[in-house]
C-alpha cells in the first residue's frame, strides 16, 4: 500500500512540476462527437430538433453516417443553419460504398467538390 501511495505521489509531483515549467501542453479545446447522429427519415423538422438538442447538450461535432443522399443533404442543411460541425459520409459518392465505385477517380472527385462546395467553410467551392 505504501508503494502505491509513493508511486501516485511521485506521478502527481512530476505532473505538477512539468506543468509549472510549461512542459505539459494545455489543450485549448476538444471534440465531443456522436456517431450516426440522425436516422434516415430526411425529415427536416425532426433533424432540426435532434441536432439542436445535440448541440445544446455540448456535443460540438456530429458524424452523419449511413444516410441516403436525400437524408444527408437535409442533415447538412440543418447543420449549416444551426452552425454545427460535422463529418459527412455520402454512401453514393464517398468511401467506395456506392454503386458507382467503378467511376473514374477524377469524376468522383469533381462530384465530391460540387457536393461539399455549397457548404460554408469549404475550401473547394463548386466550379
């Protein structure tokens, strides 16, 4: 028991010493995210309620996964309106899940740029 106490004391002393010397970096922010934030209904009113409650609960990033194209578009519009960060997965275009996997990479990239370019903060505006 004494050994455990000494080890914990030493560890805490080391952390305090390092943090007082500026060696330990303090984190400015962190991400709390959800996986599969909304279902596949594509109901804008329902998505607005769900995503607003999610944001108000302190979650600052939602993952929009396994949604149809229509549901994803609706969820992205709502995220845009309520200013909620997201990671989107479009099963028809991204990740190789879609039916058009055999499309050339250039065509898929052009579609991706067009789809994502309409949302704020995107560096790749639709051309």
